[in-house]
C-alpha cells in the first residue's frame, strides 16, 4: 500500500517535523549568505485535510485551536503559514514541507524538491510553476542526494523524509544517506525524519550513526503514546547532522509545548539529545 500523504497530513508527526524545519530555516536565514535546500520526498506541497478518517484533527487541529499566542518564534511562524492557506479560519488545507521551505526562502536561495510518484510530482510542478528559485524533480530522493550535493552555495539544508513503507529498508537507507551526505557536504545541515513505533528501532539507528563517526549529531523526539503502545505510531523523531546555532535550544523549548497540546493526558515524552559533538 502506498503511503497516503493526504491521510496523514497535519498529524502530530507532521506538526513536530514542520515546526523543527521552520526553526532550522529561521536559524539558517539569520545569515545573509545564500542557501540551497533539497527535499528528498517532497509530496505535492499542499493537502486537503479535515475529511473522514484523516489524522489532522489530532495534530494541527488541536494546535490551531489554542487561543494563547505561541510562545516560540518557530511555532508562531509555522502557524502563520498554516493560517495563510486557510484565510477564513477553517482548516481545509495544510502545507507540506516544500511550501514551508519556499515560504522561508529568500530571493537568492535555491531549492530542489524531489518526488518519485508521478501524480504527486505533477502537482508539485504546478505549485511552483514560475518560481525560478525552485526546481521540481521526478526522481528518487536518495539518488538525488548523491547527484545534487554538495551545491555551489555550500550552505544549506537537506530534508530526508521517506515513507517507511519498507521500514527496515528505509531505516538502512536513511542511515547510509546521513553518513554519506555528512562526508561529502560537511557544511550542510541534514535532517532526517523517522517514525517511532518501537523505541529500540530508533536507538539502533542512532547507534549506527554514532558508530559510523558522524561528528555533530542531534536527536529530537516527540511521542504522544508510550514507546511500547500498540497505537501504531507512538511518536516521531528528527536526526540533524550539523545542527544550526541555537537549534538545540529551540527544540528544547518548543517540543514540550507541542507535547502538552498533542499528547493525551500527558502520555508519551519528549527528548532532545546530543549524540555526537559538543
């Protein structure tokens, strides 16, 4: 069964991933130098949400319903982007990572958004038609990491976000891609999202990267169920190679805020840990 982007769009894992992405890009754009962004599994860019069976009600639906002003700049900017797609206040559309990345890009930045599924890639091309900063590639994202990096800008961010339909295979490919990309692009920030269905699987991924000698590695996790729950998806995490300045502190502030809103009766946990480096 193919991963259904629209069904999962705006769920708690999407919220965590996209708030972290906003935080990283806000930090990177504090400097004037141009950035190159690569999104390996970009999807179609925007999604209709709120339909029967969708997961957005337990994610962005809860967060957007809060009356208090966001207490962290990344969370505030993320909610601005979501609300910009829903000007009447009803949550009908949700931005995927390409729309978020494009919104935070500056005129001198460039991006490559990769999507292997034809219909999704076609929708992504329509979304960014006329934006000279962005190239849309109908290609395998793991192959694109090797073909398109390192970029001429030297600075930038790559987001690796496969569907984990073949969980063992994708965990292996993600680990190999992080190690290879960190070696070939030592100036780049590389972020990889992963699901947490069983905690030991994520721990094995972490150990593989540490043993491979990745020099600067940060792990962040948000779980809304206990690690041993049978809920299916208990949480999600993001590994960041070469995390931007102050990004760790951003996550330590914002993840507890997300957990408070998204977890049922305080279940689950958050974690931010430096696995390698200072």
